[in-house]
């Protein structure tokens, strides 16, 4: 309970300095805009890169994966779709961890205790 009151006090202090909070939010958004994370599947045959803003930046398919698309029936297509999905989900998970960690660092610099979801408060999150 004491930690919650301490957190509320720290947030109230920040709200008094809205200009500084706005600057920090812009700094945070700038940092995450430069972040990216890669996910892979199929032993690296499919690689997907995602930005800190949760946008797919790049998809790489090895030639063997592309050849799998040309096989008869839907088995090859379904396999490639699954690999792309797995690689994308891995990249998304990685970038979310990176963004959350950056938000935690910024919150610590502000003297705030560890608070789940802080990235949404300072301008991040999806």
C-alpha cells in the first residue's frame, strides 16, 4: 500500500511539470522509433523485422521457402504461412520486451517505482 501511495505521489509531482513529462514522452517515442527486433522460424528460413512502433519493416524468405510455395496442394502454402506467423509473433514479442524495458529505465530516471504498463503513461505502447 505504501508503494502505491509513493507511486501516486511521484506521478502527481510529474503532472505538475507537464512540459518535462511531454519532453520525456517525445524522447521515449524517438527512442522506440529507432528500435527494431527480428524474429525467425524454420531455422532462420523465415525472418521478420519489426519496428518499435510495431510495424513490420522487412520479411525475408529463403529460396527453399519460396520453392515450398510452388509444391502441389496447400501443404507448402500452409507451412510458409505458419513460418511467417511464427517469425512475426517472435519479433513482436521481442520488441514489446525492449519497449517495456526502455519505459522501465525512463520511469526509474523519473524516480517512479516499477509499474506495469508505464510505457502507456509516457507515450509508448500500441
